[in-house]
């Protein structure tokens, strides 16, 4: 077979093309860059950027925020001293010891000892989606389904404070990062805009809470993930959950799960279903899987065990296939962004593999090709101008221009879930409520240019520090895991241009949880060379 292939005309043409490329100007240009880069200013600047400590250099005075965190930690220690000396605490310890011995044996006891309170809290955050689905759609207890995540966040922070105050072994309470400053800056801007533009204060408060509340998961998770065991619990649970969601999506496609007629246009009759699983929305499910599919692939590059590599590749394939079956064009675009970043950092051959896989999908599933080609038809342009994204984006922007474009129309008043739940303004022929289907434009309309600039600064600042963390893991075995998480986050940020992804609480929680995981790997993991924990 090899002799036949070597003697064929096709093989001769391919070899000739290869030789032409190697002798051509393009290959010479890339070789010149590769040869000069090790001695270039660019590499020097990148190295300084990557290895920059979080707060100044050695001997520099810590920022006020860091000093406040250190004072708070010392106050917790004093409180812990008082608690340990109390009669009530000592009585609880005496009661807890025999109970612990009684329940500590057997499989359940060993599982509890392995995970501990911290591990179970991390698992609860990782299982945000199924827990939320179960409480809202199965249990259906109003106050519990709406408050459980706030209670979980509070329990997580109380646990961190308890460990610091009682045991003094946990330094995570003092984990202050520059990303904290970006978050607090955005929260401050949002609070200012809520106070300034609030014709309906109740709606403004709801809009403010929807925008900023779930970002605070970053503060919880950066302190809950203390060591590699915690990170493994987080990473493994998320990959397993996303794989199961992907499998459920494939099942829905096989059985042609019923969908509302509005999910496809009249010209897309070949699309017999769009999968949605527990999310209830094909677009959100697509973004959910875009976030975690690179993490499954990252396992294949990280692990030295063949079975784990195979499982990682299989899980990534399941998720990618399920993303195709969502028929969410925004999710497809997000997946392309995620794969490109993953490939640039780890394996550029994946770009070609993605192109081949995409081509095979277009041939094997004609409805995918029809949905893509529909984007370039006059019918799509007319539909978009009539009731699609084009008219929605234009309407939202005109609403902004008719008000204060710097301060916005008001938090919770247009383009998102809060506005859809509180339709204060009467709908007319020229005004109606709808989802903006672009989180950046929704932010612009509600918060004006000031709010959008603050939000972009937050995302850019977070991304820069995540890139620094990637650089600091470059020569370690966990580099593929850090790259995989950032690739998924980049895919979601790209998808936000086409959907209100950050309107969904669990998507925001997962997004900022991964940001915390990347910074843990880059800056707080015990490890990476001679430098100290904070750089």
C-alpha cells in the first residue's frame, strides 16, 4: 500500500507542493522569525510580563487592599482564639469526637475524609447546573430554588474564614489578586450607575444584582481551592458533568426531542431538533460545552496514562458533537475561538484537524451546512432585519442614543432577563421588550459607555493575568490544563457577542471559577520554581 501511494501522482504533487513551500518566501519568513525570536525584545518583554509578581517586586510595599486582607486575617485569628477557649466550643469538640469515630469507618467515612468539607463545597459549585435544575424543576420550593446559590456562596466564605480563624493553616484568606481590583472597579461603576439612573429603584437593584452578584464566585473559589487535590476535584467534576450533558444532548438528537417552532426559521426545515439538555436553551448549552470541551482535551495532553488520554479525547469528541447538534451558530464560533487558542498554545495540528472535522460534519449532516449557508442568503438578511439580531441591535442602540449614551438607559430596564420580567414601559408599535442577544450591547444600552468600558476593562484585565498565569505554568506538567480552561473562557467571551450568556447565573459562576483555577495554577500552587507564592 505504501509503495502504491509513493508512486502515485497525488503523492508526487503533494511532495512537490511541500518542496515549493520549504523553498518559498513564506517558509523563509517564518524560519527567520523562529531564529530571531529567542534574542528579540519581544521575548524579553513577554518574559517580564509573564513572570511579573502580582503586587510589585521584592521589598515593595503591598497595596492597601492586600494590607486590609492581612488585617482581616489577623482579626479572624483573634476571634478563633476566643472561640477555642469558650466552654461551648470545647463541649462541641467532646461530643464530635465519638460521633466522628462512629461514622468514620466504611466506604462513606473514607469518602468523607478524602473530600472533606472543602471538597464537598467545591463539588457543589461544580454541580451548579444539575443542582439548580433539580431545585427549580423537581423540588420547586420557591425560596430554596431562588436562594440556594446565595446560601452556598455564604457558606463557602464562612468556611474559609473559619479555617483561618480556628486553624491558622490556611493562607487563602489573604489571596489578593489584581483581578480583585478589576472586579471591585466594575462593581463600583455599576453601583454608581444604579444610583444615578434609577427611575424604578427596585428594578435597578435587581439589574445590579444580576450583573455583579455571580462574579463574586471568583472571590470564593480562589480561596476554596487550596491544593492540587481541591483543583483535581474541581476539574474532574466539571469534565464529568459536561460529558454527561454532552451525552444527553446526543441522545436528544437521536430521538429528535421536540422543540418550539421559533427555534428554527421556516427555511430551515431540515433542522429536525436542537438539543438543550438541562439548560433549556440550545445557545446556553452550546456555550456551556464550549467552556468545558477544551478541558476534556486538556486531560489528553496532561495525562501520561493511556486510558485517561483516551477518555479525555472521547469526552471532548462527545462535547464537540453535541455542540454541533445545538445548531447554535454563536456556539460554533465560540468553539472555533477556543480550538484556535488551544492549538496555538499546545498543538497547531489541531487547526487542520478542526478544518477536516468541520468539513466532514458539513458532508455527513446536511442540516449543518444548510444552517451555515442560510447566513449568506437574502432570506436571512430579511428575517434578521424584520425580527432577528439586526433589528434588535439597531433598536437597542437607538434607545441608547435617545437617552444618556454615557450613563445608559438604566440597569435592568432593557435587553435582559430582569427587563423581560418587569415590563414597566408600555409596549407599542415602536417599542417592545426582547433579549438583546449580545451581552456587550445589552451592557452598553443599560449602563452606557461608562459601564461598557468598565466591563471591557474587567475582562481584559482578567485575561491578561490569566495569560501571565499560563506563562508561569509553561514548564510544568499542568500547563495543558491551564491552557484548556483559558481557551474555554475565550470561547464563551466570543459567544457573548451573539447571546446574553452572562445573564445565566451558572455560566457566570463557572466562568469566574475557571479564572480562579487558572490563577491558582499560575500563582498559588506549590511548585513553579524558586519564586514565592505571590510571585
